[in-house]
C-alpha cells in the first residue's frame, strides 16, 4: 500500500477571514482510511483512484466524485469518503482532489 500520490486543494477555497483546515487536517482522515479504501479495490478494476471531495464547514463531505474504476469501486470509494469526519471549521466548503494507489 502506498501513500496518497496527489493532493490538490482549492477547488472550493475559503474566503478571507473565515475558518479553514490545514493540509494535515485534511489528509489525516484520508490517510487513516487507506485500508478501507484498499478494500474497495478488490474487483481489480483500478489500481490508482482519484477522487474529488467537497468538505463543508461542518466537517462532513458535501460531495464526492471518483474518476476511475467500475461502478462498484466508485460507489465503495465514495461511501468511504462520505463516512469520514473532519474538524468543523465554520467556513465555506473546501474542495480537493486526492489520489491513492496500491
């Protein structure tokens, strides 16, 4: 299992003077769920997966899309991402792109 290979933040961003999350606060739940994400790869339809996540100010995923793999793999990865919790930050949503590979 390898660490995430890509992390890009800023698709949603935050406006000046509002709350936000640090990079490590964003990646900690994602990295902590790598074994759960790995379970989704059991059908062999992808070895690298890229997902886009919008995190709402309440710390929950407001939207998730997965770019590769079978429908089952995409559904599984999106479900894991939706179950993750970040610190509530009170600002507008944060958008990010994150990839992992095995």
